[in-house]
C-alpha cells in the first residue's frame, strides 16, 4: 500500500482540501457526507441479503423445490428493487457534495486570484501554467476525485468486513485465499504502473500548454495575420500536439501492460472460489447454492480488497491534479506575502 499512497502529495492535499471542511460550508458538506455513508451501510446490508437469497435460490433450483424456488426468487427480486433507490440517491448525493465543494473552492481561488494584483504576479511565473484551467477544470476534477476516491475506499472497507464473515462461515480457506490473492495483485500492479504519476502530470501540463497556445493565437488573430506569422504559429501548435500525443502513447503503453496482467487476474476470481468449495459439495457437505454464495462473496471481497488497484489510474491522475492546485495556492500565498512586504517597505 505504501507504494501507491506515497504517490499522493499529502501536504498539498491537506492544503487544498482542509479549508472547505473548516469553513462555513462544512455543515452542508458533512450533512451530505453522513447521508452518503448511511446509504453505503444500508446498501451493504441489502447486498448480504441478496447473497444469501441467491445461494438458497440456486439450492432450491438444484433440489427441484418449487416452493423454495419461487420464495427466494421473490426475495431476490424484492431486494434488487430496494437497492435501486439506495444506489440512485447515493450517486446523486455524492455528485451534489462534489459540486458544493467545487463551487466553494473555485470561488475562493478566484477571489484570491483577482485580489492584490495576484493575477499579474502569477502571469510572470513560468511554472504556473494556465491558472484559469486550474481554478475551474482542475478544481472540478479534484473535488469529484476526492469524494469518489474517499467513498470508494470506505465502501470497499465496508464490503470487505461484511462479506469476509460470509466467506469465513463457508470456508476459512476462502477468506485467506482472497486476501493473499488481492495482496499479490496489488504489489504487481504497483510495480507495473508506478510511472503513471509523472506521465499523468506531464500530460495535463502539455494539454494545457496546447490549449493556451491556440487560445492566444485566436485572441491575437489580427496581429498574426498582419505580420504573416501563421506558419510560425502552426509549427508551434504542431510541436505542442506531438508532445501531447507522445505522452498519451507512453500512458497507453503502461495501461496496456497493466491490462495484460489485470484481465486474467480478475477473470480467475470467478473460478477460484468454485474450485475451493467444489470438493465439499461433491462430498455432500454443502448444498449447491453455497457455491453460488461463495463465488458472489469472494468477488465482493476481492473487489473491495483491490480497490486501490482498480483506482490506480484515478489515484495517479488525482496526485497530478493535487500538485497543480497545490502549486497554484502556494504561488498565490507567495504573491500575498510579497505584496505585504512591499507595503511595509513603502
């Protein structure tokens, strides 16, 4: 875990995230977060019920028990109908929380940007490219990723704790196997994809530079036409585009290597639990439905235990966005200190 979590710039992450949760808007944010967490817990409870109903449904099917078949079929369908509004409102409230956070953060950054000639100072800094994109698009990505990653990890923890007990009741070996298998995948994926952090940061920077150049050319269209500099602008745009494509190809290469490993790794999850519990079924120790229950529970625990693998690309992009926003805030704070120093000298 250290390999993935260490890619996050924790100091800058706290710098960007903490102000909202200490502001006047924190009550609304906390209320939304609590509601989302309550829905997550409720969804986990329904998922356990679905798991048990599915197992008994398959047992009834195998034993040709018509009464049990229809009873557990109705229970299964009812649980699905109950889970639908839970998932819908969970997604809705999560989106609302990210939007509330985005509005607050973008507003504060815009206020800081246009106060005390900060925008003039930042214009002279080569390492702070496209501040307008950072205050809008990057803020949107940061808030959505912050909410999404936090809730996904918490949801994964809830599912692991909930369903690991289901596996343990069926067979303790299943519990040990899923955790060992997930840990192995975690280590390998981290080793394969560690270069994505720098590549994602570079890709964002080059994309922003390309857009900025084209925007500048549009704004200066008359002067460029009068001076006959179209060829120079076209050459620069082509160079910027080649740089963007080159970085995207590097990212695609790493993702290809990741998928070569993760595709069979994930598909085997459907086979492993059935193989482990099949001997007990053949010996008459467990009913047929237990195999279905074991496969479902094993998959849930595996997905929860490997959430950082699934979110690997998202985490590396999140680290790059956090660095862009963090460096912007640091530059703004530096501009403010510079102005205060000049005012004292004056």
